[in-house]
């Protein structure tokens, strides 16, 4: 299962990033223009807010678990979540979290 999460994290990094890079190539490297494009209609605005709320929830969970477990490596999933997306950050965090289970033989 651990390596399935790693594969999903890699896919979640590459696939969305290909679209982002294509958009930047066509429209220039203007982050605010991209944000404007995300809000071009109510459907895309809803998707942006859905993913934003999921990213915040994931971040809070990561921080809470990192503090409780004293395992700070999982925090690398936070910038992955906000710089790439939840599609990378969530499976990356699950992969990193499972490394302890594998070491313990679970």
C-alpha cells in the first residue's frame, strides 16, 4: 500500500503540473492571471474552494499529527499540497506516514 501512495503522489505531481506548465507557456508566468482563470465561472470557483478547504484540512491534520508523533518529515507534504495540489500532498503524506508502520512490521 505504501508504494501505491508513492505512485499516486508522483502521478499527482506530474499530471496536474503538466497542465499548469502548459498554461504558463501559453499565458506567461503570471500567478494572478492563473488565479483569475480559476474563477472564470461558478463551477471552477467551486472546485477551487473545494480543493482549498481540503488543502487546509490536510495541513491541519499534518501539523497535528507531526506534533503528536514528533515526526516532522511529513510536513514536506504541506508545500507539496499548496505548490502542486492535494493530488500530490495527500498521497505523499500517507506514504511518509506509512514508513513507520513498515519499519514496525505492520
